[in-house]
C-alpha cells in the first residue's frame, strides 16, 4: 500500500459505505411497510375524506401508523389541523 | 423425508440457475437422489447450463397437464446416477403452472428423491411464487450490489408471508449465498463486503462464491461449475453444499490474492 492509499483510506465514505447506508435506510423503510396491514392506505384515505368535509387539510398532514407491542396493536392517528385564520 | 430447496433472488442475472445446477449436482455427487426443477416457464435455461438441452422431450407443463409421466419427463444426468432434471416449458402461457399441479408433481417427486431443488425465475410473478410456495428451505442468491440486496430482502419478506410454511405458522430455513464476490474491490471500498450484506439481510451465510472465469467457462460447456474442482467458484460451491448438509466449515476466497512481483510486472491474473 502506497502512502497515497493511506490518505485516500482516511476519507470516511467509500462507495461501498454509501451503498450500505442507502440500503439500510431503504430496507428498513420497506420492511416497515411490509408489516403493515393492507387496509392501512385505504383507512388513511377515508379519514382524510371525512376530515376534509369539515376542515380543509393537507394530505401530507395526516399520519397513520400501526405499532405492534407484544400482543397489543396501537393505531396512531396524527392530524395537523391548519392554523385558524 | 424429501427436502424442497428453492433457489431464489428476485433480481435476474445474479446466478440462480448456476447455483441451482451447482448445488443440485453437489448433492447428487454426495449420494443424495436429487432433482433440479426449472420453474422459469417461457425462458427455460437450466437445460443449457446442465448440458442436456438436446434431450428435452417433455417438460414440467406436460407433466402437470398429464400429457407425460414422470419417467418420460425427467432427464437423467450423464455424470451422476443420482441426478435428474425437470425442464421448464417454453410455452408463452403464463398460467400454465397451477398451485394444484405443482403440488401434485412435487408430491410425486418426494416419493423417490431426497432433495428437490427449485430453480426460481426472476421477479415476483407466478413462477417465482410457485417455486418458493412449497419450499422447506431457501437459498437466496445475492450479488454485493444495491439492487440485488434490496430485491433479496423483498424475497425474504415473501418467503415469510406467501409460502405454505408461512401460512401454517412454520418458518422456511433461509440461507444467504453471496455470488460474484470480488475481494479486491471490497478491500478498495468499491464493493459491499460479506459482513455489510449480512448486516442488512441478517440471515445465516451459506457461502460466498467469488467472481470467477470458471463460471462462464462451465456454462459454455454445459457442465455445472461445481464439477470444475480446481476452480475457486467450484470449490466455493462444494463448501456451500457441505454447509447445506450441516457441516461447519470456514469460508474461503474472502481475501484478495496477494500479487507476486512477476504478476505485478506482467499483470497476469
């Protein structure tokens, strides 16, 4: 190994480490989606439809998540309402 | 009791058929009666890799439809008395394979064989689904490359949800086979390492097959690369078969070969 390699190696991110980092993120994300039940996207859409009948909301401001803790599932619904004028 | 092993990957071109041929042949050479089943309907290729393309008369779909029987359809390998090949059909009909048909054929094969190696097509369509559906064990073939690793993770998800075992609340034994591995590029930080891929997929490592000229040489001749006992890839596949049979042997070919002075000067490989 030459002296130049030594300096090159000190750089933090190699192409392989970038690949690993990107993969870890996308794989974790996709595993999360894989485990959610099929009805979740539709549930989210219907909730948005109901709420927007009364309040104008942004689709992006609705978060639906299903958490499994031991033998108990928690459906978490988080809606940010627009600020009052 | 017969064991059904699916060789799968999601992504195409990573070495599923090469691996199916090598593992099937390796099991047969160790005395187990083995059949390799090509599930890639429409794009049959296992026959070419095994060198029996000119002896195909009937195929998997004929067998399912009752146009032929097992004896007429199975092709006996010329190198081992224990090895048989069940070729895929070249039909363009995507619905030629059915769950019931595949189950009936596999059950018939289980009566005479110790190992049934299912060579899955790429993708997540019907052929790939049926190849894994009845499996007891899976070999997930992965290249150290982003799209292959991601697709492998996807297949692991399907194995644990869309298979007979998963439906019955049992687990399919999962094995990672890393192929086309280039230790030099890993050392230069250009390629994902074995431990990187293990970290991401977190399933047990069955083997690492180095990128090797022997693979193309073998497929050109229609000889499974595991028969090339002098080659690195052939030896790595032999090790993988031993591990599949439960032996605990160390992994080889993970380090870059140090080049000697002459090799450096003349750039030989």
